[in-house]
């Protein structure tokens, strides 16, 4: 369009007025359904634990929501249509990987998500990955229960937020450094507290295979698990074999998880003649004081130390 031709000026002015009116009308029509952006980075995570890691790094510069609600079971979670909308509107999406939250892949496809995807647990340097006893057993995904591995999650989160929102990169890096210092202290404190338990008593029976990284990091030995995976109840023979293993090992306690019924834990502990604790947390936060990742670790350590006599 040639703005130097006088005979076009009136037309240009009229067009600008028309466009302005059209925009105003469009704004009026949509203002009741679309809230204006507040400029913060919107991050969607698969679990409340990862949501807290993001929140601790990003502070007020981010808004964070978890697809799996508090108390939900990530391994068996069934996404809803609202989850499709959540990922489609996200600026950054965070998952664990290693099969823990594999249901997210079709959600991303069906929701036509375009945000960068951060996979926290895969291809981390300096990690000793663990799997089951068989050669075809998958890699255990619960790395974050070793606080030193959770710190690697945080480093990956810092990089992702800084890349998605360069204007706040320094803020994310400063927040990450502060948080990492707290986690380093928590890692050492956790190790010190559990190592005060006499070595013969550092034996645990867990509900499912959620705690091998926790045990390896802090000097515990897992005698056995009650179920192979959430939703897979053991047979009577498997329960009997586990009870025998508990008696032979001298393990003092059976540990359940807050998301699951305590009935099986209580039954096995009663038959083995040991104490039980039904409220450990791993992939979901809960009510205070277990409403942060740091609170989750401290809660679990308190329960383990109390049950094992530390």
C-alpha cells in the first residue's frame, strides 16, 4: 500500500477505524471467556511432586498445575478431556519418563500440545539406574526419592524454564541455586538420620517397587515388596513366601503407602509378627506437612526411623 498517494489517505483512515471497531467488538465478545495473561510461565506436570519442584525454582514467575491430583496414583492414572485442554494451553510440560507416566504421550497427541516437553528421569548423567531382578525388567522410574537425583531433576527444570522464558532466566537460576542448597542439606540429613539405625535393623518391606533408589542412597536393604505394581494383588502363595522372607531376614517393619488401602500391609505385618507403617509417600504430595517435596522426604524418614528404632 502506497502511503504517499493523497487519494488513499481517507481510505486508510476509514480502514483503520473499521479494524479498531472490529477488534473492540471481538474483545467485548471474548472477554468473558478468556482471562488476560498475567505474563507468568504456565507449567503443567504429571504429578504434584514435580509441580512442587517447578514451583520452588520458578516462584512467582510461574503458575504450575499437576495433571494427577494429590493422592492420585500416577502409574494407573486415567486422563480426562480437561487434561487435553491443560496440555494444549501449557508453556512447558514436565513428566518423569521411564514408563511412570506413559499415559501422557497420547494426551499430548490428542491435545495437540506444542509446548516443550521436559522428561526428568531419562539420560541423566551420574545416575545408577535400577531395574528388577530379571533381564527384561524395566528401569525403575522413582529416581526422585534419592534426593541427590531429585537435584538433577531440578537442574533440568532450571534449564527448561530459562530456555522457555529467557527474560526471567536469572531468576530461575537463582531460585534453582537456592533450592539446590536446601536439597543438598536435606540429602545429607536424611543419610545421617537413617545411618543412625543399627545396620542389622536397616531392613524394609515396601508396598511396591517405589523405594530402591531411596534404599540405595541411605543405606537400607529392601527385603521384599507386597505387590509387583499398583493394582496387582499378590496370591496367597506370594504372601506366604513374603512372610517367610520377613521372618528369616529379621526385618522389623512393613511399610505401606498413603494412596493405597492399608489392609494388605496390616495382614502381612500381623502374620509376620512385625510392626507396620501405612503412610509413606512417594509420587504424590498430601496435606501439610507433606505438601512439598522436602516435606515428603522428611515425613518418610521420620516414619522409617521411628519404625526401625533409629
